[in-house]
């Protein structure tokens, strides 16, 4: 009974620490993103309510990238606090080993990982989709940026063109911040089209409020402009959309459709495997945190321990980022790229703890 009471106490302390850190990080990211969106929005064109709403919908997807660090910092903070209050020392004196003390933290991290994948990720993806729709409807007022390759070459009804966009919405059927180049028979650009929104309907892009620029002439607003295409929404989304904005429940069908059409779906496969590995990654983060915080230290040494934990988390982040880049670009299999950082961090944490506890 006493053992269960102790485990429940540690479990509750870890969850409270995680929720506190999550709220603090969410508020900070929300404030920074709202300032960034306000900076890119033209004064007077977009109201504060719209900017605040767009930021609120974007932040959950950003927070997903910080989840491993939130778990790491929460575990370090909780263990350091328990150490300062001598609670871990008392537990050791009562015959509780380090592994038994870490069991509630491991269970909590795994539970957080499952909830973040099964519940939080779909909600964040849905919110990101709504944010994309709002950005698309305000694409003429809010400037957006993307780090993904935005250009697609297409041919339809004898018309060759290149089209790019800053926002992808409606599963690839709507683009925001559109720029298109119309090529002549020799492959030379003779028209440029800029527009806030384009919709894919009936095998053609219907570009609204199109500003057309021809060589030697000033831009002319031609209203709606239609560009024929043979591109499918699945291909457009696969090339232009960020895999991190797609729910885990939608990734597997999209991967299957993309591969059936002959498209490279490694970026989506990498995202799916990374999500599946997330609960194990959170457990590995707890083990890394335990290597620097589970042993008793004097108050003056706590800062050094925390810095060591942050450094270990940063190294793990770099390894994870590189592995994801390799998996997304077909250099290594996505399954290997997703699980390598998890296994490496888990083995590192376990090895250090075994050395500390058993010599």
C-alpha cells in the first residue's frame, strides 16, 4: 500500500510539472507567434481578433515539436525538487531503488505520449487546417512564409505552367498566396499571375483576383483566371503540405494513396513512424533526465545538473532532426530513422543509470 502511495505521489508530481511547463510554453509561443503574425499583417486590413485566432490555431502544431523538451524539463524539475526536499533520499533509505522511483515517471511519460499521439495530434492538425483556411481567406493581407519547395510544373490542355503557393488547404484543393508562370511553346515565361487564392475544380485552377504581368506591360487585374491542370489534390498536398500538419489517423491512407499513384511518400511515412515512436521517445527523455537529476546533489550543484540535462536534450534533438531529414529524403528507411534516436537515448540513459546505481 505504501509503495503504491509513493508511486502515485511521484506520478502526480510529474504530471503537474508537465502541465505547468506545457501551459508556460504554450503561452510564450502564442505570444511570439501572435507578434509575428501581426508584423506580417498589413495594418487596417486584418483585425486583432483574426490575428489572435490564427495564432491560437497555429500554436498547438508548434507545441508538438517541443513536446520532448517539455517532458525532459518536467522530469528534471520534478526530480531536482524531490531531491532538494530530501524525498528521494528518504525513499532510498526505505529500500526503494532508483528504478522503482523512476517507474511512475516512465508510466507518466508513456501515458503523455499516447495521449499526445491519439488525442492531441488530431486536434492540433485540425486547428492547423482551420488556421490555413483563415490565412487563405486573408492571404491578401497576411503575408506567409514556408520553408518547403513551393513550385509544381503542370500541363493541361496544351498549356504548360508552373504554380506555387505559400498555403495549402482543403486537402490540396485550395492554395493561398499563389504565383503562377505561363510558358509558351518554347518553355519561355510570357505571363506571371499573382493572386491571393486559387481553387482546384474540374481539372483546372480557378485563380481569384488574378494580377497578370506580361513582358513590357504593367500588371493588370483580370479578375478570375483559369489554368488547366492534370495534377491531383493528393499530389499537390503531398508536395506542398507539411506532413507535421496532418493527423496520425490520416497519414496511413494518404501514404497508401500516394504510393498507389507512384508518388514518393517517404516524408509522410517518416512522420507516421515518428508519431508511433513518440511514447517511447518520451520514456527515453525521462531516462536521460534521471541520469542528471536522480542522484542527490547539493543546492549549488543543481544548476550544473540542469545544464547537463539541457545539453543532453539538445544533442538528442539534433540527432532526431538529422534522422528525420534522412528518413524524409529516402536516405535511410523511415522506420530506422524514427526509432534510432529513441533507441540511442534509451540505451544512453539506461547505461548511465546502471553505472551510477550498480557500478
